[in-house]
């Protein structure tokens, strides 16, 4: 993407080039939708309107796609697992897009962005696309525009989209609310693993994958898998008709990867039946949830940009910090100012 702001016609041309399979155009399109610059948002929205018929909820090709969210604590082997799974899927004839959300620096806002170099084998495949993006301040380790990037990838013909999150420690609800199936990765050898994963995150999981199930860790992996299988039976299923399963894999040796995809296909079959399409219904609810997320974030941005709010905010922040007023009272005052300016 050039420094000049793309107009609507250029955005439509970019969308068409991306649909034609131009990988550079795909990368530029995602750069555009991820941009935080206000002057890029109109062009990004024009681009998304152009691709929506090819990647939106009602598109037949998109309905056949599979969206997998993959999370787990640092060091669990997410990138190695994703590369092994991606290569397996490509060998089976799929086109795979990986949206890897990397930790962002709290000081500079920069991102480590190491996943693309760790997935060298997958990155060399013509039918794979890897896009690392900084997480920024978004909870759940999901960049704010990850959902839009996912739609762009689907419209480009990628029928499997893997979203790798920063990992356990932040709210993973964000990624669970944009994918069809949520995979939680855990590794053996870390002590009391069941205590290391919060109940709320385990409740989101449709599949728990025990990684590093090889060598000296194979026995521990079997024990942890059995523990998780027993624990998951005590949790309420995240979807009607599907109870979370546990799989063991060795990403380095390639063992268990085919079984993971077989479970994903069973999951889809359980949700998509002749009587109902649970995935389509879930995506519709997710779209409405994302609408409210956009509204909340957009309103916060509008508040921060308002001149009167910016004038009053430093004094109110100081009052909150020194205990002269409560955060709730300060927030009410700022909202009252904002509403009065808008004529409420």
C-alpha cells in the first residue's frame, strides 16, 4: 500500500486483484483494513464492501470454509503445530491462511512478529498465506481487524483460516467469538497443568490438543490427556451436540495431526446437519457481537477525539488518581459533556 490514501475506486480494484489470486494484493488489502489511520478507514470499508459478496456470511464458498482459533500458553508449540497442520491440509488440497497475532510492545507498540520466520516450510507453499499482526491493546490477543482480515482471506479462496492468538493470560473470548472451532493447546511437563489453565478458557475449548507427545514427555502427555478428558466431562459443552475432545500430537514427528483435522471435520458435521446449520447460526451471532464491539471501540475513539473531552480529561484523571473523585463519577461527567455537545 502506498502512502497515498486509496479512494473507493482504487479499493475496488485492489479487491478485484486480490480475488484474482494476487498475493501481493492480498497483503496490501489486509494492511489497509488493519490500518489505524482515520484517512484509511473509508477505503478499507469500500474494500470490505467489495469483498463481502465473495467472503461474507451468505457466500457459498465462505460457508464451506473452516475457521479455527488456536491458543495456549507461551512455549506450548503453537507455531510448530500450526505449520504441521497447515502442511497436512495443503497436502489434502486445502488453501490455508494463517493470521498469527503477535505480542505488542507496551512501550513502542511494535510487534515481535516472529511466527512467519518460524513457519518457514508452510511459508514456502503457494497455497498458504501467513500474516503476522501486532495484537496492540486488544484483549484476547486478537488484533482489532483480525475478523476483517479473515473475511478478505476467505474471499481470496482460502478455505481454512487459522487464527493464532497471543496465548493464555488475556481474555480468549474475542477469538472464540470469531471462529467456528476453538482449539486449546497444552503441553506436558509443566507440573499441575490442570491448575495452569483457567476454567473459563477450558470452557471455550472445542478440542484440547496435548502437544509434545513424544520422547520422554510421551508418558506425561498421556496422563495429561486423560486428566483433561475427565475434566471436560464436568464442563458444560460449548455447542449443542458436541462435547469437547482431547487429542495428543507430536508436531515435530507429524503424529496426531491427521486426527486433529478428522476431529475438526466431525465437529463441523455435528453442527451442520440436514435439519440445521449450527455454524451459519453461530457466525450470524458472532457478526452481531462484533457490531457491538465496533460500536464500543468507535465510541471510545470519538470520546478521545472530542476537543472538550480532551480539555477536561487531564483534570479528571488527576482527580481520580488522587482520590478526589471516583472513576465512575468522572466517567459520568465526561459522558454528560459528550451527550450535551451532541444535542442530547
